[in-house]
C-alpha cells in the first residue's frame, strides 16, 4: 500500500508538471511546412498569420520581389514561385509592411542586423556546396582573447581525418566575411565546410584548416562593454582604415597565435592563406600587404585597394614587382560584372597589370552576392597550398 501511495504521488506530480508545462507554452496553431521545394524546382512558401491584412514574399535573387501571398480559410498565407535555379537563397516575408523571418524554417542568414531565412534548391546533380556522401570534416566554435580585453569569436573547420592522425599538421586558410556579416556567414551561407569536404573527396583541394573570424572589432567591444554599436564607416575612409588596422592587429597578434597553439597547423607563411568577401576582402588585402611576411596566398572576393593607397602605404610591394611575385604564391581577385564593386575592382586589376604584379582573376556574371562567393571560394580552394 505504501508503494502504491508513492507511485500515486509521483503520478500526480508528473501530471501537474505536464499541465504547468502545457499552460506555459504559447499557442501553436496549425502546423506549417515552409519552404517546400517541389520536384519541378518550383518552391512553395507559407506563413501563418490569421490577423494579417497583407503578406508578401521577398527574395529578389530568385525572382520573388514582394510577391503577394494568398490566405486560406485557417489563416495560412502561401505562394508558389519558380522554377528556381538550383542554389542557396535568402528570403523573408513582409507582413503588413514589417520584414519577418520564416518561423517554420530553422535555417537563417547570420547578420548583425535583420536575419533573413535560407533555403536550398538542390541540383539535378549535387552542387559543390551540397551535402554529399563523402567523408566530412568538423566545424568548431572557438573563443580567444581579443582586443581591449574582449573575447573573440571564431568558427574553425578541420578537414576529414583530422582527428585520426595526431601527428599530421595542416595549412590554414583565414576566411573573412563582409560588412554586417558574422563569423558564421562563411559557414552557414557559403557552406564552406561542404565545399571543402567535396573538393577534398574529389582530390581537387588540399586538406586544410579554415578559420572564419568575426570582422567587426568595434561592434564586439561595444557589445561586451555595454556600449552602442557604432555605425559602419565609409569604405576606404580614414576611420575605415583605422578599423581595418585594428582587425589586422587582432588577427596577427591574437587569433593566429591562438589557432597555432590550439590546432595542428603548419605555422609559416607558405602554409597560410587569407581571403575575404567585400569588407572582408578589403581586410584581406590590407592585412596581407601590412604583413607580407605572414601570408603567401591572398584571395580577394569583390574587393580592391585604391590606387593612392597602393602608391603610398604599399609602395614597397607595388614598386618591386619581381620581389612581390617571388613572395606571393597567389594573388586572386574576383568580382561579378553586375557588382557595385566592379567599377573599383577593374581599375585595381589594371593597376596590377601596369605594375607587372602577377595575379589570377575571375569575372563572373551577377552582383554582390553569396552565390558568387561560393563560386570564388570553390575556385580558389583548388589553388591553395599546391
């Protein structure tokens, strides 16, 4: 009888906990699946908003610029668009004039500001950034001592087999995202890990460690010390250069020593590459030119340096092409012909040509997009450390 009372008491307690848990949960409403990629590559988007007066789909890169959605009898708004070319895209809903993420989709675009949702339209054959049945590397989130007593955040990819041979060391690729992006952008949006997994499996890329840092030191300082996030500076302005110098110092004095201590790296310039997109590309060019003794491989995606800066701050590099060409194993510059940066990148390439500095370039279609970045990353990863 005593055992029965104990069981009954436990049952009563469990029931009470379940009741409390149920009462504390928000109402769930109808189950919504969004987005749904159909066999013909059309995509259906849905959003539950019974009280909304208007819902639109916003996703310009796949041809859905503020497309009106239709509400059904239970308040689910839907629209089908496409066919959509296989790739990875961002989108959001505009609900009565307010931008919102898709709550039915767990994949989102990491950003300092608005975080849109992400979806992939798979190819009829797997794309280079798709998950394939190949050996996979690991992705680690790390923290390191950074500027002004702050804690830096960084995402690190290690190649397949890294944990199997504790004696093997690897070259390192430092990969920096753009303005308002975070340390997760090259991981979650560019799918760097899957691109490297697939290229390594095909024998097209050398196994390497990829280090993806956060590029906005000022925002980190403000966040961790309770201050307001400062506005982004004008590109190539004196304030912008000061901030890039701070990033460069953090990378070379704090992050690289941390990575070399924590991971099995080949810690020399011939086994160290740096690359970046947009602001990250500007940080790449300046950090590498300020520290030519630390990087032999340079990859700038949709980025340039102004002629006046090249003639001034980097005259030792630009005035001695023979020596520069011996030092650099790769100087890569790429941009889309519809990218707003094209008008600045083109003169940069002409300058390098005039100075007889060796470089490789890739001019694609399209604009300032992560679709292009995945292409640039795929191409450059096959050249590094060979």
